[in-house]
């Protein structure tokens, strides 16, 4: 059984910052990549930021480049998403995704981020 612990969401004013965290656990679990996604109003999944855990290769969505940073935690299968200069269009539910190999993925329950004045 795979368990997610997501935290760090909340409400901020435009220009503010939040830090999301995601920790994944499970017996005999090998996670190769983790990342954060959100859904657009048209229900399309948008990559916010992703990381290959070995080598710490990162990828960012175009709309967040230069503002968001994904990093790996010291604990196993843990990543953080530092979000700076948040804007109202960043308001969404952010979902943590963990990949175990090429075909197996797991999703967290999501955490709400609201940016408004």
C-alpha cells in the first residue's frame, strides 16, 4: 500500500510564497521520479515541476519557470516545491505524482493553493 503525505497548501496574496511537501511511503517501494501537477480549467493535466530522484534532473512547466523550484528532501521519496511570486492564476489543487518505473504511477490526494487579494 502506497501512502502520500502532502502538505503546505493554503491561501496567500499575489506575490506571496508557499512551500509544498510530498512524502511517499510503502513497503518494497522504489520511486524513480516525483513531481507536482495541476489541472487546467479544461481539465487537462499540467506539469508544474518534476524531478528524477537519481541525479536530481528537473523539469518545469513554462508558466512557473523562474518562480517555482522543486527539490529533494533528505528523507526517502520526499520532494518539496518552493513557490515564489504566486499569482492568482496559480490557484489550483496541486497533486503530487510518484513514478515507479516506466508504467506505474501513484497520485496523492492533492493540496489546495489559493492566491487572491
